[in-house]
């Protein structure tokens, strides 16, 4: 079970920047210890537990990069432009020729092994074959052209993928090319998710006239699964500190992380605080972001706990920047930085200094073809429509106080964040 360091407990109450909050999370959470071996076909999205060292070179033999004619470059100087006879033919998958007579060429195809004496390949499009079958070569090609040397892509014994890599399809391709059939990865992080509040019910249940269907729990579970987590759904916990405390104790015994939505502010009706404090420790982090503040952090019997805001947009943003960082730290994954796109703002906006804000926006091409960010027309952290009708978030740093049309801003597409 992952343990929460005392640093996280002691983070305290002052307003903190988003970067400070993430830094404390990364420094406080230790990855799950368990390692398992999974089949290569099921390794996508998992976190590599050991450095992957190449057991062979890629390519494993020197081969032709094109369809053409293989020659010994020195023979071309001797031939002085005269046509050269074809001595043999090698197809991809065929055996390399041990020896090619001096002053001869070999018809070769892409991926075929290079003959022993040959070091250069002329593309078939660049040569002329006469009626007698002899090949006329152009001048100007350099020695070694169109040849893939052994180990050009990946040398044997090199570290191909570092420990902590969250595997992607292209990583799986490299492993397959190296002949691997299974990989050692960290065990999937087990996360318990729940919502709280008498004002919400699960979809499919009877809804009272003043109740809403719970959406956050389903959104958070989906985002966790995209990170490779195994999700335990605790459902909706009523506003009862004793009930919440009991559910948290049970969750701590079978999970690595507990994630709550709603009931984490300091209001009188927010019972999560009391429930957590009955069975563990809790601190409220006032993180200087909008939407988002506050965030609850703590531990239940050594298992980290995070409480996100109840408003859907605030829950989404705080998951992306804080809960996601916690999950990746528990998974043993290397920290991931979002690479924002610089685009032109097509809106005006004012904000307070010292707070990072995330503006929901769409991308479009301006009259000059440049990409522009168009702000969603309505405000509000409870507007689910603002998440489904936009392309991503404009990130406005703490130092920014005003955006005017034409200002360059940083845009983060949802495809990058999920």
C-alpha cells in the first residue's frame, strides 16, 4: 500500500500556487511497490517498472533502405561511368551474398541484407538499364547512401525505454520489433471514488424535485481508467460523518488512493471533513487556481485521500492538474508536462494577479489562417456544456491580469489533458 509522507500532512493552510501544490504531491507520494509481468498486447498505458535494455540491435543486420542496385563504392570509380553487369538478386527476407565479384552490381530490394562487399545502393529510379541488362549509374551519389547499418536505429545494450515510462502504442511497437512478448510493469493503481451529498442521486435512481443526478463520479472514474487505474466505485455517501468514516476505513484496506467529489469545503454541511478526521488526517489546501479552490488532502490509515470540488468544471480542472499528478506518482510514472499551444486570443478577459485561471475555449482559424481561441460565452464552474462544447482550456498564468484580442495565450486541448 502506498504511504503518504508527513510533508503532505503538514502542507498547511496558506494560499499556494498550483506549481507548489503539484511539487508537494510529487514529493510526498511513493509508487506502489508491486511489479507484475504482462503480455505485450496488454501493456499499452502501463508504467514500465525497469529500464528496458535492447536485447538486440535494430536493424539486426545491414540492409538496403530502397529498391535499387547495391555496389562497392570503389568499383564506381574504377568503372568511370561505364555500365556494370548485374551479378545477382536479393529479395527482402533472402540470404545475403557472401561475395560479389569486383566490378559487378546486385539487384536489391528494400529491407534485403547487403552483400558482403557492397556499401552503397543506387535507387532504381536513378539508374538506366540497357537492352543487355547492364546498369548505367548517375554520378554524384555518396558512399554509404541508402544503406541502413546494423544498430542504426537502436544499438544492442542501449536503454530503449526508461523506468517510469507510461507506455504508448509506439513504445509497444519498439518492444515488438525487439522480439519481446512481455514487459515488467507497476501494478495498476487501485482508486476508490465516491461522491457525497444528499442533494445528488445516481443515474437510474428516482430523483427528488430538488436533487441532481451525480455526474462527477462517472467523469472521475472515466479519467482514472484512462490513466490505467482500477476503480472501486463507492457510490454516493450521505451527509453523515459516521457513515463516511466507516466507508473510508473500508476503502483504505483495498485501495492505494481515495478520491472524493463534493463536500470538501469548510461549510457546515460539508461532512467529508468530519468523516475523514474521525479515521485519518485532513488538511485543506487553498490552491490559487480558478476554477478549483479549495482542495482537501489527507490520509486514511496511510492511504492518500484527495477531495475535489463538487462543481463539475472545478472537479475536472483539479483532477487534471492535481489528482492526475497524484495518480501518476503512485503509478511510478515519470512526471508529465503539458506542452501548451501558443494561439491568438479572440476574446477580452480580466483576472486577478497571483492566481492561475483556466478559460474554456474553442479553436478556430482567423481570417489570416492563424489559430484563435474563442472563449465559451458563459461563466460558471457548474456548466457541463462548457466542457462538451469547447476544445480545451486557455491557461492564464499568475502574472497575467488582462487579455485583449490578439494577445498570444497558451491553449491546452482536452486530447492532451486526458
